[in-house]
C-alpha cells in the first residue's frame, strides 16, 4: 500500500509543480509533457515492482 501512496503523491506533486511553474511564467508545454511522461514511467516501473513482473521465458517475437 505504501508504493501506491508514493506513486499517487509523486504524480500529483509533479503536476502541481508544473502548474505552479506555468502560473509563474516559467513553464512551457514541452517541459510539462516531459515531466508528465517521466513521472508516468517512474510510476509504471514502481507498479510493476508490486506485481513482481517477470517477462515470459519464451517470447512469440523472439527468433
């Protein structure tokens, strides 16, 4: 449950930070998109850790 809280708080914190930067005139769209994509990747990686994700031994795409 701790990881879920950390993921939620971190995602909201990043969004609030970018809104604050935009209000102050320091933010732009590219910065907001890169920050959003970055936190999304971190949240997904942390969530996969919860699931104990392991790729299958054999893949249909491996030749």
